[in-house]
C-alpha cells in the first residue's frame, strides 16, 4: 500500500466510523473531486484551448460571465446529475434550481456551488477555484424548490473548495476538522498533504478591497485605520495587507498562516448587503473557517446562523483569525 492517503481512502475511513452510513456522501465527494480534476485541467489549458475569454452573457447577479464560468458550471452539473446522490443543485451561474434529469435517480443531498470563484483572475493567470456546500434534502421532498435550499449554514453536511493555483488543492470539512489534499497531476489523485488545518488565533495580516473604503461603515473604517496605523495608532503590532480578489485564495492563505478577510457591507447601491453570495461562498467558507478554529461573521451575526432569503442572496463577510474577528465584532457593537 502507498505511504500516502488519498481522498478516496480518507473518506472511506471516515465513512466506516459511522455504521449508519450508506456511502452516499462518499460517492458525492468523489464526484465533486472528479469534477474539480477536470476543471483544474481546463483552467490550466484555457489559453491553449482558447477558452479564457469573456462570454456574451450575464449571470443572475448581472455580472459579465467568462467562457470558463459557463464551461465549469457544465462540468459540475454533468459530473453530479446522474450518479444518484443529489435531489437538486443550485449554481452561481444559473438563476433557477437545477433539477436532476428524469432518466436519472434522485438522491438525498442538495448541493450549492460556485463553479469558478475569482474568474476575473483567469486572464491574468492568478488563482481561481470552485466552492461547494452540501445540505440534506428533507425526507419526503421529491421535487426540491428554492425553499428546500433555504437552510442555515449550520445544517451543512459537508463544505469544501478547490483552489487552482501553483498546485491544485481540495480543502474539505464534514464537521470533523478541515483537511487539505493536493492533486498529484501524474497519478490523478488528491493526496492528503495538510491534515487538520488550523487557523492561528492572532494575525497581523488583513485582506480587503481598499478601493471601496469610502463606502464602508464606521466600524470597518475604524478597524482598517487602526491596522494601517499599526504601533503608531495604538495597536501592539504593524500589519501587512493582501488582496487576491479570489476568495478561495484568500481563505486558503488564512487557513495556512492566519489572517483576516473582509468583504463588508458597503453603501454602493448595487452591492447592498455585501458582495459575496451566502449559499455558495460565505456559508461553506464559514463552515470551513469555524472547523479550523476561526470565526466567520457579518459583523453582527454568525454567518452559519443566517436563514437564507434566497439562493443568490448576498451577505457581508468577515472571517479568519479569532482574536481579530472578535475585535471587529466588538467595533460593530460599539
Ligand atoms: P466570482 O468570480 O465567483 O464572481 O467571485 C469573486 C468574488 C470573490 O472571490 C472575491 O473575493 C471578490 O469577488 C473580489 O471582489 P472585487 O472584484 O470587488 O475585489
Ligand atoms: Mn465567487
Ligand atoms: Mn464564480
């Protein structure tokens, strides 16, 4: 046997700890991993294949779609819709709930996904990713609607993301810590390389899009100003800043060396409520961050406890190292 643990072995081991397990979740995670391998390959070859450009369409949020947004959405749907683990799907790129075609069996889970996060980074060759969240389809529901999906983040069975960077990595939680797998491109397997990832409680690194500064509310202005002032402004340390504009890359960094990531509410009319989408960006990332010992909040409430109003709802996001997120929450209370 190989000295490495691959993703399949890892999930089968986890499955064996639960005697009631049917293997459905393991099967679904394997399907997602297969889709991510194909997306990794497509992202890697997008320039050569001539698919790295802008599509002539907009998504439900009115954002211009990239060709790869549409292609990767199809890859996810085509890997997930026929294996019998899902009752329905929801994607950033499709306004309506995606139903399972009649000829295929339906399963007991629901999935929401952002097939390509950070897609504005494709043409500049920076990291992009795929984010997903798995929920249970309630017993007796055979035709899931948007209402079936409106479950709080605490109901998630599993959440994860794959980042297509210098290496392709899959980060996953089923509520038992966070584990990171690196894609061995030669063998085509995800290998467990980062078991039990934890976020340091303290950090001196923040990530925010500073160009929105004048639109933020007072509490965020205060926090970022203090970070910028560092030891000259009353903090006991100086801060460093990063902004990749791919949430997958930012959260991966936070998981690896700590940090705080903010996409706060701002008063620009188009993004009232924040920019990031609750059900396929904020909620799965919150599950992962909390499982790694961090905190994820809107500033006012725990993201995992928000009852969704709709599948494409946006929320403010403040997540990362515990002590810094707690500080910002306290500024919101002030
Ligand atoms: P997507 O490409 O799926 O629309 O998501 C992009 C998101 C997120 O990944 C990132 O943190 C943020 O948008 C970047 O926003 P700005 O362009 O405002 O910096
Ligand atoms: Mn996204
Ligand atoms: Mn996207």
